[in-house]
C-alpha cells in the first residue's frame, strides 16, 4: 500500500469501516512509514479531543433560545415540511446515543482487550490460502491448527488462528504491538508483567484469556483450555519465527 492510498483510506480506517484485508495492509504500511503513522496519530488525537469535548458538554437552553432568536423567521408552510425531517434526525440521534450507551465495555476484573475478544462473534470461516505470520509449534500442548483469516477487532487489524489443544477449542490473535494503543488497560498490565510473561483474566462466558507482547508483536487468545495451557501457547506463538 502506498502513502497516497493511506490518505485515501484514512477516514474509513479511523471509523473501522474498511474490510479486514485493507485494514491489515494499511496497518502494515503504518508500521513501516513514520510520516503516515504520525498523520494517523494526529487524527486519532483530534478525534479523541472532539469526543471528550462533546461528552463533557452541558445542555444550555438559554444558548439554544439565543440561536433560535438569531435565525430569520421561516414561512409556516416551510417549517411544516421540515418537521418530518427534523423528527427523523432526532430519532437517529436518539438511536446513536442509545447505541453508545449500550456499547459493550470491560466488566470488573476484565481487561479492555478481553472485552473486545468477548464481543467477537468468532463465526467467520477460514480464509482460503491464509498463512499466519506467527503460530505455535504444531503439537505443543496438544495444539492443532485448524485455519485462520485476516480480520479487524474494534478497528485493529489482526490475524485470527483457530485451533484446539487437548480437545478444547481456542482462538489466537496476532497483531502488531501498536494495537495496544487502543487498549490502555491491557497495555498497562502487559508492561507491568514484563517481557516473557502473559497476563490473564476470565471472560464472562468462563473462557480463559491471555495476552503478551514483545518484538513488535502482540499475541492474545481465549478458549476453554486451562489458563496455564493458553498462557504457554500465547508465549510460544510470540516466540515463534515469523514467515
């Protein structure tokens, strides 16, 4: 992907509207191109500042009355024609606010990265010809690789590896370590744990979750396997030689 293509796709990338393959290619470019990465960081800071300002705003009826008073009077017939559109806009705004309020977030004791994994439906079919950049050695802890694909998790390009260990299904995710910028709780826990150690928690459905980062990569996973097995597979994947 070129710098010009990054600029073309920047807005839908920040809004998580790109397809997984394009998101992954763009993220790969950002890892190699500092000017483009700096542009993305600047846009993300601007969006975060705007979101913070909007959330901190206070409704001011007096201000709204002053704005209304400054507008020229409209013919009554025109105002009536605008009422359906205004009602539709208000309905859409209400729906957006409700969706924002109900957006799934981390529960007590659950990492923000784990919350994103818990919300992942995980029903995608394997991608034909997919070759993961990293994966644990076949047979380690009884691991058996069953396929994978490129995907996007809360706007973060990832590789998803499906498999099983000791008869228990599990899913591993591989991403660049820059992805931790979107998950500050996980980033803090991983930094505190230190190199060569995985952090863990339990998902609401009872599955184990583990994550570790190093060498520019982030590996995390979940499954019904015992926590120590998942920890070992996450760390083995992180230590594996990339393609």
